[in-house]
């Protein structure tokens, strides 16, 4: 990886030439760091323009003293990413759990948070909301704001990356997690606290010296010692496009609507003003949040125009 300090320290370099397999642990544009299972790391380029890789991908590398190239990618369980009409931003591959991180000192974009949940559901990942900076004044009242997400079934964990991350520990063991959130919520600090041995690998300090800001600029994967779990740190985001999700995938990602599937009078009900709509009936009865149904409509409008622009 280029020495711009954006990738974590690659650690001891894998020494033996030949074909080896490993795990992508850092990704920045088309440069990657591959962790050769327990035997050092290799900085690689990716040959061929068709593939794009993410942290968490398992790959084969053709390694020599002169160059190292990724020549094959193993099939993925899933790919967690965001997208708009123009491009895709890969966050991690083979993910089992998405950790959405919020904190009381930065205005939370709840629309964004809901998009993370939809993206996690569509990739069949568990979504956990991490309410960080529990040490700050007002944190308890702030955390209460997320009770509706707990009622939907999403774990809401209150932690302090600087004082106590123990409530989060049992949730990350043996999981393949990706931490996402707006900038400054404490994703990198949380990972440092959870995995102290890997602290040196977080490329924050050199970066802070360069720009004066502690911000993550590319994704990086950190293994959990003692099990096969890992956590991916990702750069802070302000948008999360779901252009890759079909309307039906989006509808299915709303957990509270699953029980109502097929209950509307019309099979093609858009849950808007149609008579006999079970979703609107549940909103009137207070069983479903009107805000979530508004979000559903906004996302469906977006998805319909992305997947069928003529409509
Ligand atoms: N008081 C307090 N401060 C915290 C806590 N966690 C993180 N911080 C501070 O919040 C700031 C941002 O933390 P980072 O870990 O860099 O945040 P990030 O989410 O990784 O940000 P990006 O990389 O820009 O996306 C830093 O100054 C941290 O020291 C916490 O639990 N309590
Ligand atoms: Mg960070
Ligand atoms: Zn309906």
C-alpha cells in the first residue's frame, strides 16, 4: 500500500514466493493488503479491471520478490456496500454483522441510520446499533431516542470507547463485523478499545499528523485474536445510497412489515392510500411507526426510478 499512511501498518511481510491464499485486510483504490493466514502480509495489486475487492474477501495471490498480484477471489457470502447511479463504494465482503455507531456529540442523521439497517437486512447481516460515548453528559437521554429500534428487534448497546466497551465484547466474538457511521462517532476508537493488540495497525496517528484530523480514509480489517472473527473499520459517511437494492428487497428489509405480507386487499398494494391496506391499518393502530412507512415510500420511489427509469 502506498505510504500515505492511509492503510494500517501491513505488519511482517510474507517471505515465501509462489501462490498463496489469504484475507484482504486493507483496500484503497486498487491496492490491497492481503493477510496470508498467520504468515505475514503482502501488498498486492489487482490484475484485470473486472473484479473489485473489499476487506473480508478471500483471495489467491501470485507472490514474488518483484510483484504480487491477486489472481483469484473465492466466492463471497455477501458484499456490504453502498451505491448511487454512478458508482459503488464497497465496505466489506463476507460480513455477518453491521455495527452502526452513533454518539451524542454529533447530530445523528436518522434517515442514514435507517438506510444502514435496510442495507444490513438485504445482505442478511445482523444489525447492532452501538450508542457510543456513554461517558458524555446527556448520553442516557440520547440513547433513549433509539428505543424504537430496540422494539424492532435490533440490539441497542450503550458503550464508551474511552471508558468501557464490555457490553459490546460478547457481540463481536467470532463475528465478521463492519463498523459504519458518520465521521467522529468513534468507530476507530471503539475498534482500538476492543482489539488493543491491533492498535498500532490503525493508521490514525500518522494521518492526524498530516492533516490534523483523526479521520479514517479507507477500509481496514482487524482480526480478533483467539477466534476467526474480525472487524472492518470504515471511513465516516454522509450518504448511503441503496441504488443496488430492488423495490422488493427494500420492502422485505422492513422487519415490521414481514408479518403483514399478503394481508393487503390488493396484491400489488403500495401501502399508500389503497383501501384495505394492512400496513396503513397497522400505522393507524399504532403498531408500526408512520416514519418508517414514510421512509419505505421514499426508498421505493428511489428504487423504482433506479430500476425502471421509464416508470
Ligand atoms: N468522550 C468520548 N470521546 C470519544 C469516545 N469514542 C471516541 N471518542 C472521540 O471521538 C473522536 C472521533 O473518534 P474516531 O474514533 O476517530 O471516530 P470515527 O468514527 O472513526 O471517525 P471517522 O474515521 O472520521 O469516520 C475522537 O476525538 C475520539 O477520541 C467515547 O467513548 N467518549
Ligand atoms: Mg475512523
Ligand atoms: Zn398495503
